[in-house]
């Protein structure tokens, strides 16, 4: 659907500047995601970190002609003669208002989904269940925020028969706006957990806030065995139908019994059952929620059982992998529709490493689009042209029949995956960034398997969404004007510096910090343009610093003099450096009590370098026991750094707060803060876990029944007290699994259950006791991660999480995920 610009102005109550007649079909809030400029309406949103008004000039040059702004440019008539500026008090409120008015056009079932966990799984599984017989519009990925929800609702069109929208909140007062935008007719509460609990006084307050989404729905579906949820539903005085599901009360509207993969239920007096292809508890509970929605919408128990049996895993996150022959693979298979295709293409274009690489899309037939094949693939072709795709591979009979629609420079079409794999096109792929988008029946996993680098079966999964969540968690404690530098030394604490840096650059952190110059070079070669501080520059690295635009820490007169001499030799002036003061760590740094005058004097009598920042490091900001010493440190730093600033006319950034200090000493944030271990999910104040970034996983190679009189492993250390089942897993101390964890000192998780390490851990293999755990060869094993915190291992080893994270060997493959 499109709206005239005049209609949009009326709907959002805007004052219009400019008379350019156009229609609006696309809404844009991030300038990097521009695709169809001629029909795009850009909302110049302001945030703590950025201001969309800064991008008006760039977007105008790229063809955008319609803008929603707080303030029209002073020279808009001459600088932007063909533009429309819609002036409103708040572009965000205008975005939400426009989506709300768009939603008013549709009289269809709209499912509003909220909860602490499972929202995206429920939404995507409902899509799979309903899709065969209904045209479904759903939130892309997990667009569930104050910005994401209106962008999702905007996707409603004339063909939509049912809509599925997520709604997420992080603080009180947010849900009412989402309710007005979504206007759900069916309400779904998946669960209640601790996510974002820091902004609510208690669980009841958070639950009541979530229930605001359902104030006008026909029905609410919720887990009635959760006492908090049931209590809050009663308190809410909700007037619609209540369908609570329960394992304990046979009087519940949906009474369920579960056994393995099987779910038996009685729904409003009608018995039924189904099985799903998953055994974990979260999947079982999510399937129950989906079943109620489907039955409420009129699906028969027979159809429900048939479709539940075919549920597919959710590709919730774009998966980036290194491929053979210089390929980079972005796997977004099984999420094949035009909206998700546009998001994936945008993700491809925003990766720094795509520069200079041929961009290739491999796409299957798109099912259940609601459009004629001619309309659908003309739209896809237009999208590929706008997104700059160089090479296109279409797989499937329908897409083959529409080959003439595609205007991509190089294009090939195949009836099926096997035909493509046998072709010269497949054999000749090299040095490309490849996006895989295929519907499940086409078996795109065969393409991915053959193109991936063949590596160790042990992998480190890195959740880039968690990195962003942790970044935003600490930003919530910071003043809007305070800058942030993120530590990605030691290969980003083992998570992989390049991908972490790309994510942080995308979220506009102010600085990145590495340990040595070579780490900075790696980032520059990967396309990272962000300012980079080198914390431990070596004398031999000065030329590298200059060649790759890296900013060194300077902590001694010897280092400073050598750096000045090297800069002069290169003809360099004004190279930014970061001065470190030693206020109590006694590791590196100038003495603030004795060195400041000499430091200023030397800096004043040269032009090769210029101080960009001055900083120090708290010794014990993670413990209240050291608060007095921390205050002493800050006093020394404050005095010394102010003296340095007073000696120079330009702004010198001052920073001392680390991850623990950001929260513990908010009054000491000054100009910038340094975020280290907190970025990777470990709270240094409590040693608790925030959002888990890294999950180390492996698989069961072999199962062996060993009688109790036998021993296991080297030196017969693994003594058995009963007949046991022992699993061999392909991970050892060469991968970073510390030998001290062996001999039952610690455990891993197999199908969610604890499996102790038995005997000595070997170089490449460890043995675990799975006697009481249902499992089979090939099952996944979690060493640490989302279900087994890294702090469990560090506590056993009597060390810190840093050591465990950075010990993961480079031979362990990193796999990255991002919404």
C-alpha cells in the first residue's frame, strides 16, 4: 500500500514544507538501510547517541525526497528544492502515529505476542502453522521495539489475512504505545522472566506492564501455572476470554500432558494430541502456545497435528561463516519472503568486508507470497537491483519460469539444488560474499555444507545481538554526552575481534581498543573505520600505527620520545595519543604526583603528537571493599588530568570508569568510559551473567558402555564406581578446555543435563559421564554459554572469566549470529 505525501501529512498532523508530489511506500529510520529512495519517507529520529537530521543532506543526494523532522532546514527551498519536510514535535511519535492509522485500515485477526522469552519462536512457528492456508504478515526477525513495531505494522497489505506482531519492552510506560499501534485482537503472553528486570520494582510490575498490550483483545492466552502471571491477569480486570494453559489443572481451558516430544491436550472439552520434532522444554511450551492460537482461529486438531510434526527450527539470526575459496557465507535459509530478503540484503550491504567482493544471492522459489509469480519476481528483481547484487542464482521451477524478469548482470537458473551443485557456476564460485535464501523443501543446507570451510566439530557460537544488549545495558547508566570505548583486545576476549568490531561500529561506539598494533591492522584490513586505540604499543610498531591510522597509548617518557622521533621521521604532525596515568595499579603510566609538569613541557615543545585523551585505571571498582582506595585514585587522576587539560586549548577526553565503574561510580564518568568484560556478558560487580555472548559447543563422537571395574583415560585416573556410559567429545586442552576441569571437578551439559568430565582431559578429546542422560552420538554438548555460565568454570579453576574466554583456541571455529 502507498499513501500520498499529503495524506501522510494529514495522518501524522504535520506542517508541510515543500510542494513535491510523491507517494510513500517505504519507511526509513536508518540511513544505511535505504533501498527505494523515490518512495521512501525518512524519519529523522533523535537518540542519546545520534540525530537523524544529520543525514538529510546525504539522503537527499541519494534520491530521498520526503522527510519527517522536528525542524525544517533553514535553507530548504534552495538546498532541497524537490523535497518535502513534514514538521512534527517528535518524529518517533509521528512514525508510531502513521503505523497506527495504517493499522486502522485492516479488520483482520491480529495476534500480539509479548513475554520475556519465546516471542520470536512463537511468532515464527505460528507462521509455519498458518501459512499453508492463510496469507500471514509478521514482524521481521525480532522487530519488537518502539521503532521496530511500527515498521512491522507498516507491512500490512490488502492480501493479509492474519498478522503476527511481537512487542517488547524494557521499562515501565512503553507498552501502551505498542498497544495502540498493534491493536491486537488476540493476546499471547509467552512467559515471564528476568530480562530487563532492572527497570522494574518487581515481577508483578513488569507483568502488569506487559498485560497492557491486551487491554482490548478478544482473548488472552497465557501460562496459568505461573503464579505471578495468573495473579496479574486477575488484577488486570481483563474483560475478554481467558485461555490459560496448565499441566496441573484439568479445569483449565487448555489442559496439557507432555511426554518427550508428544503433547496431549484437552482444549475446551475436545481432546487432541501432536508431536513436534524437538524435545527441549522451551520448544514444548512454545508449541503449546501456538496450538492454542491455531485452535482458537478454527484449525482442526487433525490439521494441527499434521503441521506440528513438520515444525522447522527457527533461523532467528543471520549466520555468517567463512567459506572455501575466499567465500563469505550469510545463511538466512528457511526464512524466505520478500521482507526478510530485503533485511538480509541490507545486512549484506552493511558489512565492511563486502567492499571489493562480488555480491551473490542464491534464492529459491518463494512460497505463499499472495502475489502472482510475475508480480513477485519483478519485485524481487527490483530489490536486487537496488541492493547492488552482482550475481544471481535462482533455484526452482517457478523462479526459472520468471527468468526474464531479472535484470541482474550475471544470472543463472536451475530446477533444483542438485542441478546447481553439479554446474560449473557452483564449481567456479570464489572470493564472493554469498547470501543463501531458500525455502525448506529445496535443501539449501547441502549448498552451505559444501561451501563452508571444513573445520573442527567444536565451535564457539557468538551472539552479536547479546553484544548489543550488553552495550545498551551499560549505556543506560551513562549520560548521553559521555563517549564509550569498547575493548576488543585478545581477539575480543576470544569472541573474534573483526565481527565484534563490525557490530560495535554499526552501533556507533566512539572508540575501539586493542592490545597491540597487529590487532588494529587486522581490523583495518577487515574494513573497520572506527577510531582505534592501541593499549600496549611496541617500539617496533610505530610505522604500523601511522600506516593504519591507529592511536597509541603513551605511558612513559621513553615511549613518548621514541614515538615523537618516529613521527618526525615520517613527517607527521598532530598524531593523536592517549596518555595513561598510574594512580595505583602500578602497572603502566605516568606518575600524577611527579611527572605532570615534565609531561606537559615535553608535549608543548613538539608538534609530532597531540594528546587526545588522558586516563587511568581503577584497581578495585568491582568491590565495595576498595571504595576508599578508588576515591584516592580518582582524586589523583582528577588533579593530574585537569592540569594537563589546562595546559592545552583543545578538548582532551578524560576517562577512568571501566565496566564495573560505569555502574558503581556514575559520578566519575567524565568524558568517556571503557567497556570491557561487561560487553561480553559478565557483570564484574557480581560475577553474574548479563546477556551471554559466547557459547562453546561440541558434539558426542562416540558412546561406550564401560563396566565399573574399568578405568577411563590416561594414567587410569577415571575410576568408575558403577557400570557407566562414557561419551567422547572432540575438545581438549589444545582447544582451551583446562585440564584442571577433569576427574569430575566440573561438568558440561548434554541435552540440558550435567555430564561430569571423567579422567584426564586429553589434548584433543575429553570423556564425560552420560550414564543417566538420554543421548546419542551426534548430540550437542555445551561447554559453557547460555545454559552453563562461564563463571561456573572460572570458579572451579579459581580464576576469572577473562581467562576462560580468552583461552579458547583459534582452531575452534567461530560462528556468528545476528537478528
